[in-house]
């Protein structure tokens, strides 16, 4: 992900591939081009790992309580 600002258009920052650059939605201070989730790579990965850990806890619990 390229978060180096190449140009500005109507106050929005864009990289050289014309992807809009925004601040991470978590407020961590990093920039991202992922406008759908609004999360930078590090925050997205952390969220994904937390979700997978939760799924694993549930599957382990179900396996031992069945």
C-alpha cells in the first residue's frame, strides 16, 4: 500500500495510483488507502487476529463441551 501523497484534489490526498489516502479509523496516526474498512495494515491485521482468536476459543470450547 502506497501512502505517499502524490497529489491533492478538492482537499483529498491521493497516491500515484490515484487511490485516496485517509487517516486510519482507529486513530493510530497511520495513513491508509483502504477506504472500505478505514483501517491501516497493522490495525486490520490486529483486528483479524482478534477475530480468529475468538473463533478458535469458541471452537475449542465447543469441542470439549460436546
